[in-house]
C-alpha cells in the first residue's frame, strides 16, 4: 500500500508539471490511503470508475486531461479492479505525436493488455512505424511494447526492424533490441534460430549494458547445448577478469561492487561450460580465485557474488585451492548471525560435499545449530543437507530426526517429501531388517496415506525374502518380530490403508507359523479390521485372503479349524457384495475349508510366497478330458474366427462400448458414392449356410439389425422403391441396409485379481564406523551436542548402498518343479501344442484388478464354447477322486490366496454337467460377470458342487 501511495503521488506530481494541477487526483490518492477497510477502499474505487466512465467519453477532451484519465485508469487496475472500458483510449494515445503522450500510452497498454488480447492488432502498425523513428526515446518505448505484447504470430512483422536496431548508435536501443530478440527466442525459438550469432557478436559491444544483456540469451542457449559454446570460455574469462579489476565505468558499480550482476551471470555460464571439462575448467581457476578474494563479505551483494563463486567451484572440475577457498567462505556464512547467510551456507555446503565430503566435518556443530534453530526454513534446508550426507553409520540418527520433525509439522506437502526421503534412506542404508521394519511402521503411522503404495510392497518383499542367506532361524525371528509388532499396532485407530494391507498380509502368511498365537485370535483381529474399514474394498480383500491362508495352513498341519462367528458373518456379507472380487474370495474361502489336508497342501504350499507362478494358458491338463469327451461324441472346439451365426456373449461389451461413441460429434468427411450392389436373393431362397456380402465401414461404428428383404410373393413387390442394399446411411444412426442381419463381436475381457510390480530393495547391512573425534571443539559444547555430532559426522565416505537381496528358493518350489517334470513325461503327445507364457504376476499385491492386465488375458468361457455343442449332453461327470487328482497333479501355488486360473476353469467345466442346459448356464454366468450384475443366490452352489 505504501508503494501505491508513493506511485500515486509521483504520478500526480507528474501530471501537475507543465499541464497544471489536478486536485481531484490528489484527493483520490489521499482518500484511498486513508481508507480503514477493504470495503471502504472498494467503494472509493468504484465511485472513481463511474466518474471515469462518464468523463472519458466526453467529446473534445484536452490531451492533458486524457493523459490524467489514463493514469487514473492505471491506478484503478493496480488496485485490482476492471478498467477495460478505457483500454481503447490507451491504444489511441500510442498514436499521438507527442513523446510524453506516446510513452504514457505505451506504458498503459503494456500494463493493460496481454499478448493474446484482441486490441494487439491495432498497435502493430504503430510499433512498426515507431521502430523506424529518429527519436531514440520513441524507439525505446516501442521496443518495450515489443517485449511485452508481440506474440508468436506477429513476430515476423517486427523482426526485421528489431534486427536492424542491433546496430543503432544509441546503446540503450541496442540493449533493448537484444532483450527483444531474447523474448522472441523464448516465445518461438524457430523464428530467430538463424539470428543466434548476433548474441555472440554483442559480447564485443563497447557498452557494458549491451554486453550484459547478451549474457542472458547466451545462458539459455548454453543450458540446452553447452558443447556448442565451449569456444566462448576464453572470452568470458577475459570479460570476468576485466570486471573484477574494475575496468568498467563507475556507473556499473553497485554498493562498491563492480558490475555484480554481470559477475553473477558470468559465473553461472562458466559453471555450465566447465562441468566435467578439465581443460575448460583450468582456464577458469585463476579468475574465480581472484573474484573470491576480492569479494566484500560485509554487503549483501558481495555475499551473493561469493555464493555464486562457491556454486561455480562445486560445478567445474575440482581444484584443491578453490575448494579450500569455498570452504572458508562457507564457514563465514555459517558463523553469521543472519539466518539468510546461514541458509546460503547450508545450501553451499550441500553442493560442496558432493565433491569434498570431508568439508562437512569442519562445520558439524554449525549444522547441528541450524538443525535446532527455530527458523523452519533453515531447518528444512538443514534436513536436505543431512539427506545428502547420509550413510550406513549415521542413517539411524538422521532418520530419527526426520521422523520427529515429520510428526511436528502439519504441512502435508512437505510431510510427504520427508516421508519419501525417510523411506529412501531406510531402503538404501538400513543397518538391519528389524530396524527397517520399525522405521517403516513409524512412517506409516505418522504419514498415513501420504506414503507411496510401493513402500508397502517393498516391506512385504523384505519380510517374505528375509535376510537373503540360508539362515532360516534369522528369517523366522524377523517374521516373528513383524507379527508381534503388527498385533500390537492393529488395534490403533486411523491406520492408513496401505499399512493395513501390509498387516493383513503378514498375519495371514506368518501369524500362526511358530504356533505362538492361535488361529482364532488372529482371525478375530483380522475380522475386526475388515469390519472397521467396510468402505475400503482393498483392505477387505486382503483380510479375506489372510483368513483363507490362516485356515488353510492350520488344516494342512492337521489341526482342527473352528470358524468363529465373526468370520462366518464376514463371509456371508462378502458373498452378497457388489464387488465380484470380494465374492470370489469369500466363495474360495468356503470351498478351501471343506478340502482335505493333502489337497490344501498342494494348492497352498507353506512358505511359498516368493515362488513364481507358471500359468498354463493352454490348459494342457484338460487335454485328456477333452480327448475323452470327443471320443464320447462331443463336438470339437471351433475357434471364434471360424464361427458364423452363433450368438456370442462377448458382443455385449462391444455393443455397449460403441453405442456410447455414436452420440459424439463426427468430423470425418463423407465417403464417395459406392457402386450399386446387386440385389440379393430373397431370404426364402437362401440356405442357412450362405452369407450375403455386405461392405464394411472404414471406421468403427455400430451395426444395427435391419428388416430383411420381403419375399417375391408379397403383394406390394411391384411398387417402385429405392434400393438401399449395401448403402450406408448418412443421416441419423449409422447402419447398413442388408438382406441378412450382421453382428459384431469383440473379445470378452477376463477379470482377475490385479497385481502390481514390486520394486526390489537392498538387503545387506553394514557396521557403523568409529565416531568422529571432536577434540578440536570448544570445551563449552554440551555433551548432548557432541554425541549428536559424533553420530552424524562419524567420518564421511562414499555413498554406501545395500545390495539387492538374494532371491531364496524354498523347498516347495523344488518339489513343485520335480512334480512338473513327472507330469510333462506322463502327458506325452498331449502337450505337443504350442503354449503361450505370460510373465509371472507379482505375488505380494492382492489389490484391485489392473485394467492393463485384465485387457491382455483371454476369457475362459470363450475357450470352452467349443465343448458346448448340442452333442455334449451325454458326457459323464468325472468322479470325485478324479477331480482330486486334478488338484494334486496341477502346479498350483497360493501365495496370494487365490486358486489358480487353470484349476478354476477345470472346475467350471466339470460343473457344466450339473444343470439341464450347460451352454445357457455358462453364457448367463459370463453375461453376469460382463455387465457387473450381482450373481444370483444359486451361484454359491456352483462353487459347492465343484467337489461333489
């Protein structure tokens, strides 16, 4: 507000000089300055707007009055109100011959308009004329407007005049021409790509202002391609040397610093050109050292140049003397009482430790002081420094401080950043797996859903794989500690969804492994989690799968399974859920409980969570059953592309997808007229196997059923009619008129449980090094601060990362591999067909289905359509012992708690013989899954009948 008052007084005083006094404008500024509320200020400004609207349209307004009105409009706009009614008058003022009025008009136009405003076209001709003016003040005003108002479309209109002004005799014009070209490059680099050499030439300009203006576009060019400007190193070093030696005019000094802004820009450019280039960096060492030595640390501008020197030293090829000078400058920053200088010192130290890590040891106490400072910005910058200097010996202390700080703040954005950094440091430098689990628990508890879901997957992977060696005892202790910690946490309120998924998975896999906890107690806690999060289907899915694992493992060990009432109630609720995924998991849980121990052991081997599942998409285990059915008179399977005239349930999704697209606007051109199609014979003369040729459309659209051609026996057949056979309708819904209805079908996607990939993580632990000896520290340093410094700066070394953990095979995988070899030898020629293999799914993700994975799989119902021909009614049901043998002979793993795909397909096939019409049952069930309708009450019987 004070700035607005000052500007208003200056504008008012300017309006008085030479044109008389305007007391009305002074009163306006005074009344706004004395306003006690925003409402009072708005009332004054609105009254001023109404006054200007009346007066600005009066005829024969004197120029001095119009100038004052335009200034008052600028004042109104600066206060946040709309003054668009006066824009056109500002544009008209740019056409005036008076220099004062023209400059006022250009000033107002640049403040009022943007580059895409409709009034820009009215001032382009004026700008072109003013760029050729003999008065350099007019040219400068036009160049100011060019930088602000010219857009990509109008650049060619003024580009030749701007290039010509690069050789103007006035240095102010040359400087503004360079700025205009730079603006053109930022808006449309292709329009000035042939003029980039002009920036190089302006480095040799006699005026320092023009040379300094040329540094800005060169910096942007060097950021994109530094190798093309390596030849400028010598010239830039020479310019910086001249500036440091005060060879420039005194007018370039700022607070007794010679051209500090030119020095800063030159140091930025040299840092880019010297990065990773030893030869180029050697040419910079001397001049950078001189600049550091001559910098005045008593002023802000001197500290700014010194900070830029430190950044340049940390970017170019390292030099020991320069590193020492930079470290000394950083120490001065950190010793200062100003928080701004301390912030600069922490930032500069973070840049320097990448090259010289031992520098941090010299300033460890200063860093700890910044960590305990009340300034939140300084504290955050210090955490960034600690993040860069973390290693295995100090990761526990740094992560602990980060978590404490994360708990104390309420900013979700920065809390997310702190949580991600804690997770990253824990994954890379964790000294032990137990510490990693405890740290992840704290991060999950206090960061909530701000933690990435991949963190949960990595935690499950670590618990499943263990330490990565053959020490089963250590792995068991790790899992037992995880179970104990999660049982103590599971009852806390407001746990995040990702953390609950981890808890349910761990309790399902290892909750009853050591026999310390009973299955009923763990199942009750899991049921409580599912009931408490009734709106989260993912958590409920993890909970149901955990219950399935607990009961299956208990039964495989020969123990009695008692279904507690809470579990029974949960299963009944999920069996009627709107989610088909939850329904499937509930039905599988009911079915697995009724199996014997041997079958469960084959379906869900214990401690097989890290085993890879090999999916047999060809369903080779059904070859014997199919061959036997064909011998008994069943029809062989007919592929979809060979079928014609058979209804296919997969057409429902295709129709639903295309009907929605027909309601959108179509912008494709009309097709050319097609040659008439010969009239097809009547329907009565066509055999059931003949097809009427119909031309297909060139783009996707729905094909609707049209009435068939009437028979020749119709009494109205002699009437003259338009022939519409094969003609595409241009108006209304797109279709073809044909003698035979055409049908469109699309592949039915198969919905399965989605899995997401899990990133690998490190698994090795490293020992802490010796603490840093702070014998040089002052005696009055508190012991707590000394211990913290020793733990943080206990010797800086190169970044140590944990190697990726070794994938440990289990006994179950060896047993499954041997069984698979025996089955392959027994199958013989039945397995000669080529099988397509899909990559193994991620076993640790039990979440919602992934659309990309779903779309890439085939529909199991479609693959069984060939077995449902009319001749299949005489198929005999397979006895119960044969079904059990199918379960035993298939390579099934159950890490995720879901029965394998080829097993479920076999079960569906066997259940087809139960009903009166097997084909209709399969199609109806597929349609229910396709359209998202809840299964009927008879569906549970389908699962119960699988094993008789």
